[in-house]
């Protein structure tokens, strides 16, 4: 797998730098050529002589080295490689990468590259958990940087927790995965995703809404797109950028959403993550409602169309896989089971949206996946409870399940 591959390994200034010596050995044993940049910090932990001996090449450290700029400039260094690996990726290097700083050879090569980048973070548990590091990590992931580790365990500093660099064999596996062509298990399939709240007008300036942010639906649309699907996202009003490569239809009310959903059929997969308002105002004012001496204007509520049930029960154009979301504040699994039966969909993703969970509007989600793969009539329901995850990871996991259910394939492994 590694034969003929060229790796540019950047060794940062962390205790785990000693493991990078073993990493060089393993990468070379697999057939890769390894060229190394040792940062000034990295040079405090391992010697250039060890790195040069193991890599069988000279070690690059200085940005302003006229000889090297003539022989092998920083741009050529980064472009000559098939993959850049940063191990250990210190908090400092991650921060510089996330912000595009380039004040030494390593960070300049990282900014100048047009090749994939894999980082193996390693640092003290508090440095890893710090909001700044987690922000930088999210930025780097968003920029397409692959991440391996860190692992949880005893640390050199005597503390315990996540922050230990992934072991060299894990980094080698991540390198192989990063160099492999992406698997697109949903290629050729059309996926429809709904997201966000709906706004139900009371009058031209007021509306009934809910706290849905749309983040989970957007993440699912992006994950399905990354897995190769042709994705249509029908979203209620949200404060998010449209995901790249996805056809986005912006709507306001439940009735608009149903119209756009129906217009998007046929699809192979429909995922209804939107928090659609159950009711709308029957007597919405055509003009702004005024305060009167008679008191509050009475608002009559009528039921909105049930998008999930409508699409699940179609006889013509029913998508082969229909997935609903159940946002509940009590009796989560029981309510989700009942919803699965009532709506006629195939799977339900149940999540607890009680205020204490911070799910509505937050970045994390705790979900339970209820499936009946024996068709809409099957009563054999399987419940899987997932650990607390970021909404992007929930999306990746869900897309992986969809891929293996529909095609038997799974998407590119997340690092
Ligand atoms: C003994 C010692 C161990 C350190 N270990 C780590 C570490 O594991 N991870 C980390 O992010 N920083 C660690 N640091 C701090 C970094 O060395 C420091 O932030 C340095 O500027 C990083 O350099 P770099 O950007 O070349 O990686 C350590 C510092 C010392 C003195």
C-alpha cells in the first residue's frame, strides 16, 4: 500500500516525538520514502542525526536556508510529497495551521502544500481539552485535514486522559487510508434531506417557530454528499452556510417544505431531520395584528401536513429508505417506537432535546437509531444507542449505516 509513496513528516515539539522515529521506520518498511522536517521545538526532543539516520535523507529545519532554497525550496518540499504528516502535532502547530501562520519551514510547507495533510495530535490533557485547541481542531477538520488520535491514557506529565499521540501502527493505518482513493458508496444515488425549523406566520411580521438550528440536517447533507450522493437539502430558515456541492432549497413554512420535498422526488434516500411545526395559524392576519381594547386576538391553530408520514405512505415514488427524526423530551425510545409505527418510515433517529441536553442549537447530539430493515410492515425493531457525538460524527455514522444497508459498502473511514 505504501510502496512508492512519498511522505513529508513534520516532527513537532512534543514528548511524543520519540515515537515518530519508530513511525519513520515503519513507513519505510512499508515501502514509502520519508523526508522529514524537524521543527525547532521538535529538535529539543529528538536529534537531527537520529531522524536523518532513520529516514535515510537529510533533515530539513531552516526556512531561510539559501542552499536548500536553491536545491529544494519549501514549496517544492511540500509539493513533492503525496501526503504531509504532522506527528506529533503540538497545540502550537495546530494553532498555527488553523490560522494560516507560517513563521518557520514546517508551517510554511503546510500552508504552501496542495497535498492531503494528516495530523497526529499529542499534548497534555488540559491543552487538548482547551477551547482554543478544540476550535483549532474543528477548523482543521473543516479545512479537510485528516486527524488520527489522540488516544486516552497515562501521559508523560503524570496526568490521565485524551492527549497521547496515536501509536505508530495506528498512524501508518491512517496514512494508508489518507492515501487511498475515497470510497463513494452512495455514488449514483439521490438523497433528500430536510433540516431546520419551519416558520408559521401569525401575520406578515410574526411567526411561530422552534429552536432547531439545522446543524444536524446540514451535517447529514454534507456527509451524504461526501459519500457520493446527489443531495437535495430542503431547509427551513437557519443561520448556516449552504454545504458545498449540495442543491439547497430554502423554505419558510411546513407547507412550503412539503411542496419542495414532493418536487424533489424520486429519490433513493429521504432523511427528514427538520423540526417541522405541527401546527400553523389558521387565521393568520394579512396585515400586522394590532393591539385592541378587546384584548389578544384569538389564534386558531390547525394541523400542518405531516411530511414524514406523507412521503412514507406514498404508493408511487416512495423512496426505498425513509428516515425520520424524533425529537423528544420524555419517554424517548417508547415515543420513537410509536412514531416509527405510526409514520410508516423505515428508520427513526431519536434524540433527547430536553433543554438540559443542549442538543437544540448545540453542536453535540446523543441519538438512538431505531431500524426495521424487514420493510415498512416489519415489527422487528432494533434499537442502537450511540454515545454522545458531535453532530458531524452522527451524520457520518448515519451515512455509513445507510451505505451499508443500501449498498453493502461503507464510506471512507473517518480518521
Ligand atoms: C518537556 C516539554 C514537553 C512538551 N510536550 C508537549 C506536547 O506533548 N505537546 C504540545 O503541544 N506541546 C508540548 N510542549 C510545548 C511545546 O514544546 C511548545 O509549545 C513548542 O513551542 C512547540 O513547538 P512546535 O510548534 O515546533 O511543535 C512541551 C514542552 C516541554 C518543555
